[in-house]
């Protein structure tokens, strides 16, 4: 991702969260951050843990009520989605989801892989993965919700890695909901380029003028 692409992406995120102090002075802001790094049957991706940590810290600084899931099982992630959904519904404010993890496609659908996933056949993702669109559905139930969903995916190691990012970001969502997705072939031990772009100094310089 080039610097210009990063800039455009962050501007879109800021626009999605620029709710204005008058409209949402009493509204809570809810966020869900998922970082999957220590996998049982796949190479570890510590960069996802670091990415989730820096994004979570930035969201706390912005006043978001945070739900975090680090190295969670499929049940733990489902519970996190439920907790976040309740906070979003109760607060009637902005929503923000950030997910950094392995992902793969099956039958033209993208699945995020929890750290407990053991995929021996492609169809195993149906029972051991989390459908990426679940995160989008969670913030799309209330037409009054403003939210941003960010997928910072690492392609599951395969002879032919499969993540159809174009189809994922092209998912129909209500007005006020934005989707940003990237797919990396590999990730270093440092935060991903996208995660690093979501925190200061970029956030301060680009978001402050519109009260992100």
C-alpha cells in the first residue's frame, strides 16, 4: 500500500467517524478489535498482535468503549461480536471494527481464521472460520449507525492464497457504513502498514480538522 493509498484510506475512515459534536454529544462510541497471532496449526503472525494493540490504544484515546479479542477461539470471537453489538445498540453512537488475522476464501466468501482453526480441507472453514461479512452485518442492522469496518488480512499460507478483497469491499452496506480491506502475503513482527497508518501522527494530522 503506497502512502497516497494510505492517505485516501484514512480520510475515508475519518469521514465515516466524523459525527460532529452537536449530533452525537451524548452518544457512546463502540469498537471491536480482533488480533489473531499465535496459531495452533499455522505460522504465527505476531504483527497482528502488535497491530491490534496499537489500534486499540488509539481508539481508547478517541473515547471508544472497547471490546478486544486477542488470540481468541471461534467462540471467543463470536462472544466479542455479541458484546460489541450490544454496546453499539445501547450507545447509538459510532462503531469501529478492526480485524487482523489469517483469512481465506471458500465458495466466493471470505472467512477470518481464529487461532484455533485447523484447516485440513477447504470446506473446514465453514465450521472453523468466521464469515467476514458477519462483521459487516453487525454494524448494518440499524440504519442510523455510522461505522467503519477494517479487515487487515493475511492470506492463509496455500500454494495459491485466496482472498477476494474486491468482493469483500464491494459488499452492499447501508449509508454511513464504510469498509476497508487489505490482504498481505506476509506480515513482519511490526504492526502492519495499515495499522501503523491508523494511529498518530497520521490520525492527528488528518482527523483532527473533522473531529474524528
